[in-house]
C-alpha cells in the first residue's frame, strides 16, 4: 500500500472539513516570488485553474478578498466601481498577513483570522475544478469552484484583465 502524503491541517482545512467539502491536497515545491506560474508548473496544471487569493483594502482601509484566475489581474478601478468606493488597492504583505492570519504566498480564503467580504471573478465558476491555496506555502487544494461558492458565498464580479 502506498504511503499517504501528509499535508498541513490549517484553519482552511478545518473549515472545509466542517463544511463536508471534498478536496484533493496538492503539495509542491514553493518558489519565492514564483506566484501562480510556478505552482501551476510544479503541479502540471493550467495557470488559469490556479486561483489567487488577494487581500485588498478600500481607501478607508476596509479589507476584502478577491479570488482571481492565476493568469489574470484585477482591474482595481472596476472593482472600486463595483464596491461603490473611490479606490481599492492590494494590501502590503504584512498588512495582508494581519488581516488573513496567513503568510502571503499561503493565503487561503477559508478560515481567515478576521471575516472579510469575498469577491470572486465570475468566470471561475466556468471551470470544472480549480487549485486554490490551502493555507500554507507550497500547498494548494483541488476542488470544485461551486464548493467555493457554497462555503464562502462570494459576490461574483467581472474585474479581470
């Protein structure tokens, strides 16, 4: 019998287990500043299916999470328009860490330190399965985007460029 690979039991994993959501753990060699291109290459998957968890702040410093395809960027002006605020911008890494409770490069939208509204690029739901951070660097989980929608109840947006 093959030895089962151990994976981290993070707050994200606890949330998914409590919600009885199925997922497949995917460990890979983390590359500093490699981003979704590196994780996609390491796992042998299309970067479009690797979902980034980005922590943004409004001009009033209210934090929020944006889920975006790995090969796309967030059009901040459009996101601000959708939110009805003057501006939004990605948080500095140390600020994102404080909001989420995770280290940048290992940020999961599940089990964050403080509750934050979640916005998800609408086209993520068009995919059969995605790879999203499981709460540690070098650890993605493969799951259905419909399960992400079920657990997080994100606002669906069109803010990709």
